[in-house]
């Protein structure tokens, strides 16, 4: 009679949401499972096949020789040195469940820090066979901090315990789903706020540009800018618009002004660079005589400011510049 052996590939884990034996909820993507398979190295730590979850001194009934992801996308193991009596019990469906135990990425004894690593594969649901001479397992750690997942065996029907979810498991799943929903809502709110800020910033930039264009147009009308310099004025104001304000002392006090505002003030307060043939109603084609008094200067300035849509100060400068 041939000696009983375990199948070449035994599924012990799969991607998805899993509840560990302590009620904790964990998510494993297909990439995570593939990483577990790729990281397994018997030279670093050879995972034993056990009955129940051992701490230090239970016997090993075989060893995990290698791990891979099978066609179904599940983690499957190959075994070696399997005790025939144990293999016979597995073949006769004496073990209803298998439970894969992992070192989590942050476990101090994890041979591959930062990744999940297979610690052992436990077979559950039957008494261990009494086999003399088995060497006891000697782990360099205890079970604290391990993560164990129980899966129904693909051989035979799942037990009623596996089919019925406990209240603790339901509560853990509910907490996980609530946390996911809250995280998704927070992410959506943050994205909406980010989009709103971006839209507001774009509106501010558009309004600022329109203001610079209007300013340059006014200065051209006032003779402070030559028409050829209009676009350059707008581009320069845009270039310095986001620069930090500059502080300087003036009259015993410290002032703070943005470079764009300073440049606008400098242009607006300068002497006209363009001489117009007319600057007020009834003056076409000729220069005006100097105002007789401040009242006449005031009247001319107000008329000029109204007709040319410039400030009163700019209008006064223009009236003075264009008098005979």
C-alpha cells in the first residue's frame, strides 16, 4: 500500500477581507498575497505543519517547502517530510479547517521586516496523531503579536461554526465598514475643498489680471505709458504679483507694500510720457493756458478725471503738463 502524502498544492490563504482569530479585520490585495508567496524562504524560517497553533513545543508533522499563488489567485503551499499518519488523517477529512499564521510586518521576529511572513500552517478539528519520535518545534518567539486566519478546508463541507458568523466578527466587520465609509467621506470632502480652493484661486488670478489690464489702459490714456508698453506693464505686474511685501521706513514709521502695488504707484505718479493734442472738451488741437487759480485747476482736473477715467491726482498732473 503506497504511503499517504499531502497534495502538491494546499490552499491556505486568499486575497480579501479577513478576520483573524482575535477579531481583528485585515485587507489583503492580490498583490499582498503574491508578496507573501514571493517572500517565503525556508532558509530564513521554515514554516511547520502543525495541529493547532503551537507556541514553542508542539511537534511538526511536516514542513512548508515553498509557497506560490495558484491559478485561482490563492496562496498554496508545497510540503516536505510529512508524517504518513498525519497525511492519512488529512486525506480522510479529519481536519475541517486550516489556519495560516503570519508574522505581521512590524513583528520583532519577522524574518522579512515590513512584509507579512508565513509562520506556520495549523490543521484544526481533530486530535493530533500520537507519533513517537517527532521533533518538537522550537520557535525563537512566542505567539504574542501573531496574526492567525482560519479557513474552511476545501475537503468536505465547512462546519456550522465556520458558516455562522459570530457577533464579535459581525461587530468587527461593521466597525471596519464604518471606518472605511468615514475615510471615504473625509477624502471626498477634502477633494471638494481642494477643488473649491483651486477654483477660487483661478477666479482671483483672472480678476487680478483684469485689474492689471485696466490699470495699464488708464495709464496709456493718461499719457503715463506709451501704448507700446501696455502689454509689458501687464506682464511685469503679473510677474511680481505673488512676491512677498517689502518693508521700508518712511517718515519715522515702517510701511509694508507689495512690489506690484509699489510699481503701480510709481507709474501712476510719474510725469506723462505722451503729449496729447487735446485733453478736455473744447480744447481739440491746441494746448490750454495755465489755470488762473486753484479753482480753475480743480475744475479742469475733475473734468479730465471724468472724461479719461483716471484718479484726481493723475488728472491734476495731466492738466499741469498740458498747459502752455
